[in-house]
């Protein structure tokens, strides 16, 4: 069976040790503070990013990988794994970034050289990072390309994610606020619960007073989806490790969790959410 290689972009926020263990190939996005440009996860780690965010007089900006960045990655994989390699690319939501388009155009440049499939995750951060990890595991376990694609599509369609943020300021200024603009001007201590809709757009779910109530409502909604089914969960946070660990403990106690991940929101997604994000993604297995 031809080898399968899973490719993603750095906004998936997959820990480098997982990338290396599972053979996941990552194309970095770029983060810019004024005239200073960094490669997400390569020359700028999450902790360094949030420190710069606190100190910088200017808000950061992000940019997608170029078509040539993806083409170079595809060529590198083909050279290393041979012309029969099968490449599956899972990208950040096309509704949030042009990354998906870059990956697709790069594929069109190399269609005769390799078997490449590009998929829009319609998700962000480790929400699709979890899907990438599961796809890489399936490929390593010897599943066929079609089996891996079926798994990816099933997870994209069924994974549920809810998150709360400290402020809508970063989403608004970065132009990624989507339908959550309905929550602008909320009263003090009102915590907006958001989710990504079927097209990958940030969408309001509910406004709750106080963080504790918001977390409980988020868990309640995920439990309505999961019932007693076994699930995999991903706790996602930005500079909130204690809150993330507490959320993880609750999710594992209150739901039938067979595996739980914990990931920090990296520089690309963090540019548009700011610190203080706390969320949970759950998918039936």
C-alpha cells in the first residue's frame, strides 16, 4: 500500500512532540508585529507570542502560507517518500483564512506528480488539530487513504466545539468576528459562548453572566450532544492552564471520555482571540 502523509498548517496548534511521533508535516503561517515577521511555531512559540502581545504597542497581524510554501512541502514529501506517496492536507477553516486556497492552488501545480487531497477543516486551532492527529494515527495503523478520508469527513461533520473569550476586541479588529458581532457591547461580566458553525464562521451561542456559569453551560451543551457515547475531547486555552485543567477534570468526570487532549492556542489563532480563551471540543468515536 502506498505511504500516506498527513499535512496541516500551524494554526492546528499540534504539539511538536505529537507532530514528530505521528509524522505530521506542518506548513507555518506568519505572524507580524509591525515590521517584525515570525513563522508560527518555528520562530515564535505561544508563550513568546503572548508576552509580545502584552508588551507590543501594535496589534499583530497574520498571513497565510504562500502557494509556493505548500508546493515546496509537497515536493519535499514526494522526494523523500517517493512518487507513489498519498498526501492528505487538512487546513484551517477557509472562512477564516486563505490558507486553504494556497494549499489547493499548490496541489494544482503538482497534480501530475502526486496524489494530493486538500480538505477544508472548517475549524480552527486544535479542534482540527485533533482530527489531524486521528488521521495520522489511522494512516500509521495501515488504513487506506479512503478509510482515512472517511474518518476525517466524519469527524469534521460531527465534532462539536464551544468556547468563551475574555473580550471580543481581537476578533473584531482582526475581522474574524463573524456572526458574533451580535454580542458586541455586552454588559460587564457577561461571557459570550461562541462556536464555529457548519461553514467555519465564528457564531454566537449564548450570553452568560460569569465564567463559572459559562463553563457549566458549555459542558451542558456538549453533554447534550454526546450523551453516554464514548468521546474524545480537546481542551483548548490561551494562557489559562489552571482553568483548562479544571475544565478537563470536569469533562472527564461528567462524560464518557476515552481520551482527552489539552492544547494552547498558538500565535495565529491567538492574534484573533487574545489571551483568556477557554474551550472544549468533543467528538464521538
